[in-house]
C-alpha cells in the first residue's frame, strides 16, 4: 500500500469527508510536457485497471499490464493532436482531509490509442509492461534471477525497481538458474513470466514505472473494510490455499510435483524454461558451493506459496488510490466471516470521481482429480510418436563430427581430446532418442566451433522430425521440420559456443532426435 506519510491512510483515506483531485502530465512525442487537472478530464471517463491474476484463477508468473482509459480536453492543455499517440501520461491524485493532504502517484503510461470525438480525446494507455513485448533475442545461459531481470530490463528500456538483496527473500532468489529457450518464449514478456514463476511470484510495474516482483506468500493486513464502507460485495465460502506445484520436463513430458502443508488447489508451472536443470549456489568469490536440484527448487516455491491463503471476493468501496496489488485487506461485517474475512487483492479498478472495485481471484479446489486429468491428457499427447524402422547394421547410421576452430585472437589448439565419429542407430517405436553423446575439454576461457552431424534413416510414415543439440544438458540448437516417408539422409552443421570453464570439467555434447506422425 502506498502512503505519502506516516498515518496518512488512517487520517485521510479513511476519513468520513475527504477530497480527491486527479491530475497529471501528458508528454507528447516531441518530449514536451503538458499538465492537466481534473477540469481537463471529461466526466465519468477516467478508469485505471490493474491486475495480477485472471478473473478465475491465481497463478505464478503473471505479467499483466495496467490499463488507463481517459477522456481529455486536449486542446485546453495545448497539446498538438498529431503528437499524442505514442506519448506518455504520468498520473497522480491529491487526497486531502481537513488540513492534511498528500499526493498519491498512480503510474506512468504509454498512449497506444487516441480517438477524437468532438472536444474530447479518448485515450487508452498501458504501463511499461508492454515494453517487454519485443521479440526475444536472448540465448540460453546461466545467471541469478536478479541478473536475468536486469538483462530483460536493459534490453527493453525498463528500470528494475528492486536490488539484488530484494531477490534473496524469494524462493530460488539467490540461485544461478539456466534459461533454456523454448517455443513458449517469443517475447521478453514471455521470458519475464518464466522468471517470475521460477521465484514464486508475479511481475508488475509499480507506480514509478519500474518492474517489480510480488511474492506469493502471506503478509499482514494493511486495511480493514467494514460493511458500511462497502457499496456492494460478494464473498465466496471457499478459501484458496496452494497445496501442490507441478512442473513439466520439456524434453520427456515427465511431470514433477512438490507438496507442502495443507491446501486445496494447485499451481502449474508448465515447462518453465528456468527450472529444467539444476541450479547453482555461489559464494562471494563466485565459486559454486552447492547444487540445487529441480525438486529442491520446486519445494522452495511451494514452501513459500502455501502460506498464501485467501478468499475469492469482489467488493465496491469508496475510491482508494493507495491500495496495491497483493495487498492484504480484512473485510468485516455483512457477509464476512466471524472475526473478518482476509483477502489478497489481485485486481483493482479505480474510477475517477467514483468508486474502487477490489477483487481476489478464485481457483479450482479439485486438486487431486485435476492433477490426474492433466497427467492423463499429457501422457496421451506425448506418446503419439512415429515408429522408426528397425535396423541391424551401420547402413542406418548417425555420424557425429566436431570441427573445432577459434575466432578472434584466441590461440589455436584450445580443444581437448574428442571423438571424431560416433555411430548409433534408431530404435523402433521410441520417443526422443539420444543419437550421440561425447565430451571435450576447453583449455582456454572461451571458444567457438562447429558441430557437424549426419543422420541416415528410413521413415514408415510422414512425420515431423525434431533435432536438438544440447551442451551440458542445456539446449544449444534445435530444428523442427516435416519429412516424407522413405529414406532420409540429412547433414547439419551448427556453431557451438563454450564459456569459461576454469575447473576444466569436460563439456558434454548430446545430439537427440524425435518424431511425431503427421495427422492425415
């Protein structure tokens, strides 16, 4: 909750008589700032909506943008109509009761639509979360959640509103996590969603326009909303408490789970790109001190999240610009339970000159049956693979060869011993198969090279074939293509990039292949 000063909420926001004045600044595309007041806002046109959950379900890793709808008399504030679209609005509200007043910032928003109707310009604007909608150009790598967040923010022009110490309070917040790119990551916003889920949180933009992460765990109530302070309210009899968390292995379709405490609902991380491989803990000198398994990291997330206990509600209350997402409030009287109903806010809609609607999303409570249904449907989807033609000789073969070389000013001969040719065979009716696996040691800090491999096999039916190259169990390269039934011979060459390996531990190269029959 935002408080301009100590005691401001109790003495001003909860006062019986108070005054709210909406105002802000529209900065046009030339960078010129134009101030506006409540007199420049069309009646009943201002609305700010913020959320961190869908209407029906709370989930980890949500990355919702806040939306501002506003009708402005733009000619009165001296802005050129042609320079509004793409500009920004900085919004605030001054609240006063008696001699006490304070300014409550509401956020910074980019104008994505401006429609003129008579004297009023109807504006739609979103916060900086939309900056992360850029195509994801990152690669697989290893970094702490703080460094991943910094990287995403730098590439998308958004300020990170947390420091490294803030992340240490999150589950897995101090762990080096490997991001394995997959088809679910098309934009930086997708990558940000995976990161938020991996540390047991949701991501949002704060009032200063900065990226922050909100943890899914218990917190103290910041306000009490009595029955005579609610214009309307619906309170469910169901209490949402996470019990089990699920994670899918992107390669095998295998599902892992972790359960803590007691509850009635589940959290589904899908094939989270940052939880596919074990994490690493390092000391101040950067040395690895511990390996954290995927199971351990899941246990950490559910251990924090299972303290999140809330009740689905929708309540209309007097306008309250101070409330924030994931604030915990207590509803008393009326439909509320004896002693009060405690809820976590997952949605806030504020009408300028009107009321505020707060909501807490619900979630399914059939945890066990839902999990079983998910597992059954997933199993059916992952085993519908083609049958490979069996072979008993090297006429059906896989040839793997590495052609190491250096770039830049690196010295030659930086590669250790490596097997040049590796032979293998495809098996009948298999899923994803390891065609070849070999290791090498890089004797310098960094090196690049080419990995070449040839596959020679026969298909009984038309199929979608996926080839993957993994380095140290992290996906380095992948290719998906459709092949017709018959004899297939394919040669592929892809660059590989090895980072510093001061411990001279051998790097493991793995080439895999799988196929799915094309449906007729």
